C-alpha cells in the first residue's frame, strides 16, 4: 500500500503534525510505503496567477508546469491512498492547502471536462482517502453554523470530484482547552487508523487514466 500523507497546516509543530506523524509511523510499522508532504516545511506552490497554472498543457504547447507542482503531482499519482490532516480556519481550511489543491489537482490531469457540464473524467479514480480534521469550534457548532463546509469542500468538491473515495473522516474538537490526556487519546486513535489503512488492498486500476488521455478528452 502506497500512502501519501498531506499535512495542510502552515505551522510546524501543530497538533495536526503530531496526528499525521503518528498515522505515518503506524502505517509504516504495518507494512505500508508512506510519503509525507508537509506544507509547513515543504515548498508550497504559489497561488495560481494564469490559466496555465491550473491546467495540464496540451501536447505541443509551450506552457510549462512548476517543478514543485510536477513533483507533487507525481507523488499523488503514485499513491493508492491519501491521508489529509488540516484544521478548520474561518469555516473552511488554511490557504496553504487550498493552494496545493489549486496548483496540483490540474485540469486535464486530476479531472477533465467534457461537452456536458454534468459529465467529466475523474482522473484520480481508484484511490482512497482519509480526512483528519481539527477545530476549536464544538462539533455541533461546525455542523449547524458552517454546514460542515470544511469537510464537505475537501471530501466532495475536491476528492470525490477527482475520483478519490473517502473511506473515513475524523473530527477532533474542541482543540482549544482540550487536555493533554485528550490529545493523547486522539493521537492513539489516529495511530490505529494508520495501521488499518496500511492493510487495505490497493486498486490495481488506479493508473489506467493517464494524464495525456485526459488532456485530449
């Protein structure tokens, strides 16, 4: 099982980092190959400035893709399973994770439009994902006041849209004021998730949809 952990918190040493590192270590101990993209430490793609920043260039085009974007795109494609860790900020999620989605999940690669607006190609089909989400707001408040926008936008508008099936969501709240014992329980819970995901059976068809075929779809 090839697992890609993406830490979408811009501050190193956050609770999300502790959760992600426990998940990654447990998954490795259970036999998975684990890659980690830490957006607090690794190069974060700048926000898109032109149309060419959000789409895969067609054959023969002079457009190029940033080297960091190419690297991240290759690592997403190599993954059987993605584990995303991020906090709720302003009802959604940090800009550093949004920039990653905008720049790495390219049109013509992660997805491709067709003539009908209701029909599109899901370029990352065959992969699975797990979301681990933290917030200072109580769980019920996030559901009622924000309609779980932070989770829905990642689970549905991003992962599902590109063909990635979410197999689990963990929501840890309220972080502010939580005890050390409570946080240790959360970390232990995530460790069990890592071990479970490591034992999933990879989908051998995940790479059947190739980038060039999507570009020309």
